[in-house]
């Protein structure tokens, strides 16, 4: 007798939408990157095609969007993201993204890389309490016009994991006023500021809305069984939170409708 | 061989969490009388050959673009030091 046991992580979403799966989302790996596999997996679960990219290459492999994932690229030597930003592939990403065409998402260390590359303003310093913090974090989605947030409703709260030590977003007052005035704060911490970030800012976008960076990790909240214990709608089944998935469906939908 | 020293400090208006933690540890060890600690970085660039104005300019440029992040840090010193030996 054969007993069918579902494989762990064997996603139920087996219905392939050919339009979505035709969208190629690159995920960059640097030495010391940790969450590249999770980001690729999130793209796949959202219905797209994940394309691994290597920092040392000059080849963007004709991807339609790029994710710079979390981790400790180059061991955070010098400053988080400081050395990665000069990687050969980053030149191509910066050139394609600064004009507003290529959607780029930086998560955690990826956000730090984007600020070091001057694709996004501000910088990250050590958490004000100095500890590495790992928790499920509530966020308010404040800007749904970006390439990465169009599937959310304005003002929605989501819950995704937060895990970092250099997570305190800082910028001068003028830059902060500019970000606020232009509606470029995309995510704000809800239910308390976890790290001292200026004005509770968790994620921002550039003036075109194609480049988004955020410290928490939406790619860790895309599949039931592996996510947080709560979501925007309250408690869910243990580890059932999938609030992060909207980030990935947003960019796929945008690129399909282009 | 001559070396160029580059000092980088967190900007005055940026809270320095590491410095604050060190300031908190000092009195616990009996080192009292220090009002504040700020922690920075020192880089030593060993120069091949002589330190020309061009080499110094390269060091200043490297300090501004790679060794520091102007959003959170200031370059407070770019200076040649000669080795004693």
C-alpha cells in the first residue's frame, strides 16, 4: 500500500500561469549572501521564474527585475554593502535601475547595498539597542504605487520576519522630509520601533518607484508552514503567515501588464 | 615604506551606538570621568614608492568614496606617516 505524504515545501500552487512564469526575476548572490535561495523560492511561489545571478558576472541574463537578497555580503566588512556595491554586476544594475526602468528590490543587506550604491538615500547603522534582533514584525504599507507594492492596499498592515543588527535607518532631516513629502516611505514599522530607525521607516523607494529597499524579510513569509504565526488578519495557523507574497506578485503583475 | 593614515568618524549628529555601549562599560571597570565615547575607524594605506601629491589625492578620493559613507561618516584625517625603522 502506498501512502501519499506531501513533501515539505512542495508547494500546492502547481497551476502554472504562462504569463507570470514568463517573467524572469534575477536574484543576486554575493560571497556571504544568505537569503538568495529563499528569494528565488518566493519568486517561484508567486508564479514567476527565478534566475540566479552572480555578483562577479557582467551578465544580467535578460531578467525583467532584480532582487538583492539579505545576508552578510563580503562579511559586512568596512560597512554593510560597502564592498558589494562595486561588484561588476552592480554597475549593470545601477545603470538599468537609475533611469527608472528595471525594478530592483533590496532586502536587508540588499537595502544596505542599494544605499551604498546611491540608488536609495540614507544609510543603516547599528540597532540603537546594539543587539541582533530576530522577530516577526508588523509593517504598514504606505505606498502602493511602487513596482513592488501594487498588490497591497494603502495602509494595510503586514507581518514579516525582521532579522538584523545594522537595521537603524538614518538620513538627515532634509532627506527625511523629502522622502515623507514625496510619499517615498513605502513601509513603516507598526507596533513599536524595533531599532531606532528615523521616523519608524522600514522601507523606501526612489523617485521613479522602481527601486525599493526594506529591512524586514518578505521572502520568509510566502508559504504556509514557513512563515510567521500571525498576519495582517491576526493569528493564523502556526507559521502560516504569507503576507510577504504580495511583494513578489506585485512585480510579476506589473511586468505582465507592461 | 611610507603610509597614509585615514581616520573616519561617525558624524557628530549621528548617534554612535557602539561608542555609547563602550561609554557604559568604562565606569563598570572603574574608568570614571569620561563623558562620552565615539568609535571611529583608522585605515593605513602603505604606499609603493614615494608619496606624491597624486598618490595623496588618490588616498583622499578613496577615503571619500570607499573608506567612508558621507551619509553617516566624516573623513577627519588623511596624513602621511613615516615608519620609524
